[in-house]
C-alpha cells in the first residue's frame, strides 16, 4: 500500500472523505481507494482526527468547504497539525471565474466544474443534485466557469411543502413514483420527484442555450440525488451523460497539478 492523498468535501450536512493513491504507471492519475462520510456536527473534527489515526499512509490533504467558517476552521486546524504544508484549504485551480464576486462562488461548485473538465475533455454542463441542485456551465478553451443556477433539491422541496402549509405531511422523496398521485402523500411525492427532474432538465436546456454550447457538450452529473435525474433513463435528451460521484474530489485532485 502506497502513500495516499485525502480529499474532503465539507458540506453543511455531511463531510465526504475520499482516499486516492497515485497511479503506478500514469503521471498525474490517481486510483480511488475508498470513501468515508461523517455528519457535519460538533464531533466532526474529532471524528476526522480518529480517521487519520487509523490511516497512517495518508501523506497530503485537500479541503473544499461550504460549511460555516467555524466548522471549516476547526477541521482545517486538525489537518494543518497533521500535514503541515502538505495540507491545502480551498486550493487554487486553473479556472477563470465569470461570477461576481468570484469569492462568493461555492467551492464545491468550483471543484465540481474543474473535475468535469477532466472527465469531459471539452465544454460541459455540471449538474450537482444534492441538498441543493446546481446546474453550471464550464468551458474548456480557455478553462472558464461561466455561471449557472441554484434550486432546491428533493428533500428541501419536501420539507418546504410540509413547513409552509398547515396540513401537508412530510414525505420521503422517492425517485420511482408515478406522476398521477391518488392520495395526498403520493401527490406530494410526485410533485417533489417529477418536479425536481423537470427543473433540472429545463435548467440544463436553458443554461446550455444561453452559453451557446454545442449539442455535443456533455452533462456531468454528481450528487446523492442524481438517481432522480438518471433512473430509469436520463432526462437530458440526446446529450451524452457522464455520472460521477467523486466530481468535487476530482477537482481537488486537479489542484495538485494546477497549483504552482
């Protein structure tokens, strides 16, 4: 077992830790070795410290965070103590950013866009289906984040319907539901699942049109709710789809070669 690189995608609800090992034969390539998830709560820094104690072969770490500054700083202190200069917090990647102000762009969106470029070898529409839905455009020549859209994910949709109405129950989002709900719960599940799918597909169409992307620009899909968009078939028409659960981590890995 060789020395490994740890990438952390720190979100508001959970932290996703991925381990990679440099490829034995290909320069600048990495083999995925496993993922661990922790809830983003008061115990997170301690859980990460224990994880590092169990994985002594890790030699370097990269962190992407959209969590609160307090949580991010606590996790960063653990990583700094362990890796010193071989830890980088929100590292630089080679992407121009058409966003105002650039620092307001969520780091997960930036790294997902960078990872998508490595997978697509050209212009791409990046769809991250999670707590929130983000649909972004990244172009290859020159490498540039062009902007995008943010909408609620399935759980946020279900929660909003429950919280802001007097009598609608909270439902568990389910991708495999019919549109014609025959009771209140089924109708809510239809609205959440099929409404979410429809929103994602329309946003992909609209951002691609406004960015003047060619029909061969691929859709790169990531995030825990991606099954709503890809099962039983893709909702993105004739566009080629790349599904990748590690997109943010791939962007963090790209920072190893992008950084001076």
